[in-house]
C-alpha cells in the first residue's frame, strides 16, 4: 500500500507528516450527524455497511490520511457479559462492578459478541481507497476498568473507580488479567481481518499516581503491545494525562506514542526514548477559534515537523462536540499544503 502513514510508521522519509484525528469518524462531520438522525449509535456500529460508511466519511470529508475503525472502547466489557446500553448520553452499564458483591467471580468471556466488528472491517477493506490504511484499536485495561467499575460512560472524575483500585488491589489485578486476555484476542482478530495499524487508548491513565499505574497496568500494556507487534503491525499507545510518566515510555512499550495536549510536543520529544515516534498533540479546542488563530498555532509546528520525520500530525485528544467542520477541514488542508522539508 502506498500510504504516507504506513511509511512514517516504518521509518521511511516522507514529504510531510501524515494527518488523521482521534474521533474523526463522528461528531465533527455533518454527514455523520445526518446519519445519527436516522440511526442509533448501536445500529451504526452493528451494521457493517453503516460502520464502513462512517469509518470512511472523514477520508472523503476531511481528507485525512487514514481511517480508524468506527467502534467503542467498551465493546470489551460488553463481550465479558456486562449488560451495556449505548444511550444518547453515553454508555451505561446495567450493573457496574462497584455495585457487585465481593469477591467477584470470573466474568464470562463471550468473544463471539465481537464478530460484527470483524464483519465491518471486511466491509471497510472492500470499499476504502487504495492508499488509506485502517487503524484498529481498543481501550487499555486502565480505562476500560474504570468505566466497568464506575458504571457510566459519561464524563466524571471516576472517584469510585479510583477508590476501588486502591482498596481492592488484588481484585483489580485479576480484573486486569481478564480484560487483557480478551483485548489481545480482539486486537489479533482485528489484525487477522486486515487492520494495518493498532492504537491502544488509555484516556484515564492520569487518574492515579504514575508509580501505581506502571505497577498495575504497564505489564498488561506490554502484553498487548507484544501480541500486536509480533504480527508486524505498528503499535501506537495513547496514555492521556500521564504527565511526566511519559518519560518512562520506551521502545519496549510502543512504536509511536500519542502525546496529549498538556505536554508541549518539543518537550515530549526530549523526554521520550528517541526510538519511539510521536503522534499529536494539537489542542482540539483550537478548532473553536478563527482560522487566523489556528494558522498561527500551526505555523509553530513547522520547525518541529521539519526536524522530526517520525511524527504523525494529530490532536492531543479527540474532537469535541460541536467542533466546527470547516476549521477541521482547514487544518487538514493546511498541513497538506505546507513545505515540510
């Protein structure tokens, strides 16, 4: 495949940094919002035709260099037998772990519940442009567990989940093993069906101290990473909110690390193992300003991009609700039109 993203991930020199956005297949796109008027989130996910259509919308509408699978990080607990409903206000569990009686029994692993996702991947690969790779993903055990314990997919400080991690450390370790086992199965099946890149999202990694995070969760991240990379698939890790813990990210953990918007990209480059490529980290809230302000911020990244070949242009998190489409499109076009060399 002639792909600027795959070339960058493989260490090849390219004319510019590749660009894609987290949460690109959704809320920022008028065409997606029109589909949402007709179908629920579940319906779009579980229909291979609709999932493929939504996955590829940003390729046509924004002009990005890659597609990322239209799905959700909470399909793992759904496939572990936890009752889950995707409502208009976000995912909600029937019975979160915090309400369950301890000690917990093993969750029922039902990997067949994920088969509809592999059907969607097959459909995407049949309908995508030849130069557009497909990024697969899942949620990291820390993020998935905090949602499982807390019970709501809505934004929160996950106070009950964090208390559980401190109070029930041994139970937490067992839960991590269960989530990790199914996540590896899920990742490998995505790759078997044709995804060319895999990203692990740990959007809640900053909820606990770095020492505890690395003790409890980094072994599972390394297991998932090894399973993915053993297939020859590039592995991107996104530890949002990890702060200075990003200096502990090395090539044993990932090929590229996605940097959140709290850490300046130049500082991240100095802190992180030089073998590890970077992704990110424009603040997604910038799209709410005017084009002149956006361009002034983008210009600051030109020097960094010229000095660092192993960099993927992205946000430091995903698009926010009501993000202006025209400004998102402006960013993609601007990146493609600059002289990066």
